[in-house]
C-alpha cells in the first residue's frame, strides 16, 4: 500500500497536471446551488438548461436543490447555502420555511451571491428581505404598498410611486435589450443593443428598489400590449455584503437559447459570486440590434 505521504505527492502531481492543461481546475470553479421545485413555469425543462449554460462556461459547478411540491411540508427543505459561492433561483412557489429564510438572509448579508431568474421575482411578496434583495418583483398582489415603479426620464432612472399593480407583460415577442450601464463588468464589451429571442418583457415591476442599479433596459411597446415605458431588464443590487444579479429574462427554452441571455447569465452569476467578471469573451455569434441569435443548451 502507498504511504499517505506518497499519496499526497501523487495528488499534487495530478493537480499540477490538471492546472497546466489550461482548463479550469475544480478548485477554481465557483460552486453554484440552483433552487427549483415549484414554479408556474416549466422548471423541469428549464432548470437543466440553466445548469448547462453555467457549466458550459467551465467557470461553475452546479448542484441542484429541488423543493417539495406545492402545498407539501417545506420544513425539511433547507439546503446548506454556506457551501456555495452563489445561489441561483428558478423557484416561484410556497414560502420557504422560517429556518431556510433566516439562513438565506444570513448567507447573502454576509457576502453570498444570489441570482434571480425571471419568475423567481414573482416569489415571496410577503417576505420583506427577499424583496429588498431582488429590488423589484411582480404579481402575488404586489401594488404601491410593495414600493415604487422604476422609470426612466431623460435618460435618468427615477422612482415612481403612482398607485397601481405590480407586474404584467404583453405578448411574447423579440425585443431589443439596451445597455443602461455599458461599463458594468456584466455588460462590458457587449453590443449596446441586441435583439433578444421571443420572451416575456416584464413590465410595471414594483419593490423597494434600494441599492439597485439597472444595467440593461428594454422598451415595452403598447403595440405588444406592453406598458409603453422603458423597463428594467437586467439589474444588480447589494444587500449587506452580498451581491444580487436579477434577470427578468428567461420565460422558456426559446428565451434561454438566446446567446445574449446565456452570456449575461454566466457573467451575472460570476459577478454575484466574486464581484468580478473573467468571462469577458463575447461570442462571435452574439446577437446584434437587428438579429437575434440562438444556441441550444440542452
Ligand atoms: Zn414567464
């Protein structure tokens, strides 16, 4: 049998070989936990695609925590957030149990990353800390009591307290996503405008909108039954020492196949985890303002 010393030498040599091969070693990969299990969307179909999008970048290894079904006992569902660099939510359903909520708040407050994807911002209208993290949300009875709308006037972001519902969208269609903060690491180097594949353009979201920076917007045309306003599409937030990337995109497989969605999800997840973006390459087939561009991640 080999001595522990010999084993450790062998392990070091293997680790050096892995590192020198140019790939990202397991130690350098960011650990992601994706949460799903309830959603008014087809999470069984979209979660594996979200995981593939992240893992294909080589930067992440992703675990998955699937909750009990709607109406079932949630008290034993309590993943250990502390093992992860960033949590990605594809969850829209029953309120998490108190212990899990407390652990999640502690995790983000103390510097953990969080990524909120599409209908995850419909979740938990009754949970104040969650709404502070995501900044804006929709549906679930959200109204002026949830916070202001985010509006854009003369190129400036303003908070609008006009009473009204929180959350709606028009017909699914392709729409132009435009950088609002082109220098943010998540947006840097990407075309200023790119045509997103057919998706829901969330509009009239409401929430506390504190420590919120909008990094990309889209115009919600009343011709497609939208709000007639420029709407926040990609956002970053701070909560305690934690960072949040919030993408309103990603209704279904068509939306997830957009190379713009994939690139911003990868970069946004890395940013939430580390405050930096090393995934700087812009794919050659990145969409432009006139033409959307897709790649299957099944
Ligand atoms: Zn949707």
